[in-house]
C-alpha cells in the first residue's frame, strides 16, 4: 500500500469523528509520530510504499482515536505557545485558547521585570512555563493538587529549560505569604455537571475530572477561592488573570467587583466567547 492509499483510508475512517480541518491536523500528528514527517514530507512521500510496520502503527492509532482517546495522549505530546509539552492520562491537555490568556499577561507585563507570579492548578505546567520563558527575570511558582500532573510539569520545565518552582497543594487549603505576588493566573476547573452530556468523549472520558468539573451547588467556587488568595497575597496593584466558563463570566465579574477589585475586565476569545477575566487589587 502506498502512503496516498493509506491517507485515503485514514481520512475515511476519521471523517465521522473530526471536521475536515481537525482531521487533517490529526493525520499530520499521526505521521509525525510514526514516521517523523512534516507536512512537506507527507506530500513528497505520498507515492511511496508504506511499510507493513508503519501501516500497523498508523491503523492502531486510528483505532484508538475512534474509541475517543485524545491524539495528545496517544503521542504523549501537546503543542502550546510554540513548545512541545509532555502529556498523558491524569494531565489536562493544553488548549489553544489558553494561549490567549498567556498573550494577555505578556501584553500587559512584557516591559516589567522581577515579577512574582503564581499559577494555580498548573496541570502540565504550560502556563507557568510559557510565562517563565517569556517574561524576563520572573519568579514563577505553580501549584497543583495532582502529583501525577506535577511529575509531568517538572519534566516539562526541565526539558524546556524554564525556571519554575512547583508545589503539590490544594488551592482550598494553601495560601501564599501576604503581599508577596504581582500576578496570579489560573485555568481552574469550570465545567458544570449539566454540561457533561454535550462534551466530547475524548474529553469527559479520558481527561482528569479533577481538572475539568465543578459542583452544581456552586459552579464559581474556584473563582471565589482565587479571589480570596489574591486579596490576601497580591501586592497593591497586583493582577489576577483567569480562564472562565463563558456561562458564568458575568457572574464572576460581578463577584470580583463586589469584593472591591478594580479594572475588572472580561475578554472574548478567538471563538467569540467570554473566556478570560482580569482584575486589579488596589487596597
């Protein structure tokens, strides 16, 4: 079988799972993982014979994708902010929209130095590592309740040469020193139980629930706790940045304003959803 014939077969099998754009991106990841090929390599080699071993590997990956397993867990890699991160079961897969949150922080602070930054619920370490590599001389600390996630995060920081301090901690029990931070950032759990039925299988059945879901009785509880941490540990004028569930964006904004935060702003993501919040603590 030629590479072209295998591509036709793979596209057909994945056609009912992904839209065309995502399908082609996934196919490129498959061939990159199995053959080490770029997009150009794939085009150049379309007419060549594909070895039985490579076909078996590719077909096995497609089988796993059809069952819902994320391509990032299959390959063990996820791209974020121009870097390759190690990911696996137990670690939330970095999302493209979260890059926009990092962009916002960098946009606001690119000319500042010696920033003390805390990332709450760090997961793979993607936000903390991106900030440590992008903002000069910043002192970045990241916490997560999951030891599995932090093992991956520490490995990512090492391979990407990012200076980040990682702490295993429960955000509801741990508190930084008073007035010790310039920036707090978090992408906390924010999916409500009534949203689970509409989620993709590869998210709800494979990614860690502790990083995804909140309880129905208080869906903005993580944001309330982050507000408390910020109020106690940010320096005057310090900033908090968070990723939001668009359903609760206005509720979270109102909560922060009621608690005395200034310059509270919700920003729309590239999909047109209310996705991010920034607030300033000025007391």
